[in-house]
């Protein structure tokens, strides 16, 4: 998940990302993604006061569809 906006963690928007969109970079010590700024503009998001429910298959499928993750 990516987080943007707000100040000191307040008012942030959180963008859930499919695991398949993340690649671990050992030199960076973290994950990289090929998600573009234009994709994020219309991406599903939530605020701190709402939880993203990864157990909700409908929401997860919609997220995968949005980012073009193939069905496995």
C-alpha cells in the first residue's frame, strides 16, 4: 500500500496495491512498483478512518482488474 498526503500521518490517502505489482529490490532494501502517477489518480483508495478489507474477494478482484493483474 502507498500512502500520500496529509501531515504527520493525518489525512493520508492509502492506495492498496496488488502483490504482483511489487518487486523486491535488494539494493534498495524495499519494494519497487511500476505503478504510474496517472494510474494512482483514479486508483481505489481509503483514508485512515476506513480499513481496506483484503478478505473481500470482490474488492480485491476489482483492484486486480484496475491494475491489470491477470487471474491466476
